[in-house]
């Protein structure tokens, strides 16, 4: 006997392809798909309560820049976070900037620059969202969330809304207490950043330097961003290049000739399985040659078996 569908509102859609929501332009269908846009997340939280009450797994995708969705898709409810509100208040030389979890990091950086708030310039090179950055302690150019985040508002099954202070998140390199949780029934709603005041032209110069560096060193096109974390004292890209894997491809997915820690979708026939097999081939080759086990920085989502 087939279980009844949960009583979702009509905004929740069935069997929707996810490729258009990921940077790699890959991925199969979601059983249920909901696009979160409401500023206060009132409707979103109601949808999450229904999903959790029916025992459905919930997967949240922001900008789709660091996720690889399986060709078979994602079971349960997938939430595409498009809540993008940003606001601020100032106190002396400090500024508190609040951003909804679906806000694009690049847009957040530009918002801060225009108002003379410094500390987020590193994120001009990170094509993700605030919520994903909070969970993963995103970073670049020597900066990361741990340097600027003051607190984050998290909705949790059975507990409601909870403010997590910076110390509660137990941040380390691309790690947080939230990311390590076995129970994934939570949803990051908002983040508050504590920044300093500075002259907008000086902030813009730093942003431009980071953007120029990215254009010189990272490939354009359908990429997930850095595939592997940098191992202690080394760089994943250096190891992959030293293993002579630049340009290596499986199907229509290739280790970028520009930066070896970026894998690029280079054709119309690429699949998530191509991506995954390339990841495993590269990881195995690096371990065979150097004895180093590369750890994924991206997340693999969905049904892979």
C-alpha cells in the first residue's frame, strides 16, 4: 500500500529536475521540491515541519556551487533557498550586518562595500550562499566565516529557533558543529556578521584584487568549486597536478587544465556519475603516489547506489 503524500502546500512540486539549481548543471529529480523565498521563513518552516513529521529527509541547496547531486536525484524534500534579505545597523566603528541564509555571498560583499563595512572581502570569490557558508565555515584568501560571524539563527526539529553564537559552532577548517551533526533536521535561517568601518574605495580595491586572482587561477564554466580540502601543510591542487592529472577526464568531466582542484563539465553528455568516478580516480591516484588521502570539500547529495 502506497503511503499518502504529505499535506504540503501547492508551492511544493513533485519530481522536479535539480540540474538547473547546481553549478555543475547536473543532477536528477527531487521527490518534492520547494523554493524558499519568504523573508521570515514562515511558510518555509511550516513546510519543514510537515516533512519532518512524515519522516522525510530534507536537503537544502543554496547556490549549488559545492554540491554534486546524483543522477538518480534526491529522495524526500529538497529546499532551494532563495531568501536574500540583507540589513545592517551601526554602532561606532562596528557594523552588524544581518543576512538571510539564501543571500548570495558575492551580493553580501558588495552590499558591505557600498556602505563601508570591511571584513567580508574574501567572499567575493565564493559563489555560495550565507547558509551554506555558516555550515561549512566557507573561506578564501585567508579569510573565513569564523573571522566575521557573530551568531546564526537555526531552526531545529523539536526545538524551534535557536541562536548559535560563534563559539557554539566550534569552527575549524571547513568544519562546524552543524556540519558534523548526525541529525540533519535543522535549517539555517539567518547570520549576523560583526564588521568594521572602512573607506569604500579601499574595500573595493581588495575585492578587485581577489576577483582578479580568481580569474587568473580558476577555470570558468560549470564547476563545483574546490573539490578537495587542502591536506595539512599542502595543497590538493598541487598534489593532483604532481600526479600528472591535469586535463584527465572521464566522460565529459575533466580535471581543469587551469587549476587541478577544479573539475569542469565540458560537454552536453556529462553526468554526475562521471564526476563521481573522476573524483574517485583522482583520489586513488594521489593516495597511491603520495600516500595522502584527499577529503572532499564538496558534498555529494542524493541516491548513488
